[in-house]
């Protein structure tokens, strides 16, 4: 008569995938090997980091290189399409300032343009074309070190123009909402977002000023300030999401305050101040999510709609 079988591991603490076990048949043990399998959990791929410290979503993950980079939403964020889109606005402003101002062209420059030029003069950089050429070289250099393709469809520029107008109309709607909140405090229409200097009384002068405000205010408050504030906060070990939110908010606040500072500044009202702060945050997120070119287009389109065409809801 046979006794029941019993299988007892020889060493239950052994980490090996192949362990020994003893089978007792009556009084005589039989040693055999038992093969075991261990299923490894799939590892998550590491997120790729941008060489610039921020990415297309601003959270630290860079865009993948591939067919997806050729979509409209990705192409419009690349530096070269942004440059091609912004260049006609920049050129029209610079030529318009020289056309209207002549030797006194500096009196017609918008606030952000004038402030940056004063800083360059303090560094003995007085050439009138140094600032626009610097902006062009920065965008070309950015594209050169970027891994994405230089080629893009000309139809992308038309899409950027349409998107800029749509976003500008949305901002006009936001100004209406803010205006409703201040109805009992102040009576005012949607304010212009351009900081202009007193100059020529030519009918085209406001239009030229709005072109310059769209380019140079976005350059100063978005292209320069947001990465600087974000980088400083990251050096202080601030989490990326919090650092991006603080950078956007701080740049928007400085953008609003700038419209009430200096000689071209206007009288302070709570409606204008709060709306411009919200508008600065709005432009900042457009810059972060949709790129520099569309941020310039949105700012320029808004100023033309509200400040030059006097268009409101």
C-alpha cells in the first residue's frame, strides 16, 4: 500500500527561477527539479526631455520626431514658420515708422520697442536695425538647433492668420465679460493692448503702432520674460507645473503694469488693469500652447479690431 505523495521545496528562500523539490513516497525521498516562471512587468518608456528645459506642453516632455511633427498644430509652433509669419508684420512696422517719422522715427515707436532700444543704447548698441535683426537671428538659431524639419506648407501661414483672428475675437468676448463685471464701477469699452508713444497725427500711425505692439510686446513679455521666469523658478526647485503657472501669471502682471508706466502710460483704472492682466495671461498661454507666431498674430489682430477698427460685440 502506497502512502500519499508530498512535495516539499528543498529551499523555499532561494531566488532562483529553477528550484529543487523533494517528493516523499513512503519513506524514500525522490529529488526532482521544478521549473517556475516569473512574469516581469512591462517597463514604462522614459519621457524625453527638451534640451531647452520646456516642451510643446510646457511640462518638460519634448515632442516626438516623426509624421506627427508635420501636422498643422505642430508645424505652427516651430520657429521658422513663426518667423515667416511674423516677418511681414515686423517689416511693415519698421518701414512705417521710418516713413512717418523720418529722422524723428524714435518718437513713433511703441512702448516695448522703445524700452528694449533704450536698454540696447545703454550697452552702446545704437544701430536701428539691431533689434529686429536680433529677433530674426534668435528664431533662425532656435530652428537650427531644433530637431524638427525646416520644411512646411505655405498653407500653414493662412491657417495661422485665421487662427489668430479667431483667438483675437475670443479675447474681445473676454473683454465683454470683464466689462459686464465692472458695469457698476466704471463705464469703458475694451481697452487697446498697445503701449504707444505720442507721435504723428497721420491716420496710419495707430495702425503702425499696433503692428509694432504685437511684435515687440510679445517678444519682451512672452518670448523673453516667460522662459526667464520659468528657468529661475526651476533653479529654485519649483515644480514644473507650478513654475509655468507662476511664470505666465507674473508675465501677465508685468504686461498690465507696463501700460500704466512711463510717459506713454495711461491713467489707471481697475477695469483696464485687470483686463490687461487677463489678456497678458491669455497671450502667455497662446504663446506656450500655440507658439510665438500665433501669439503675435492674436495680439496684432486684437489691437487692430479694437483700437483701429473700433469693433466690439
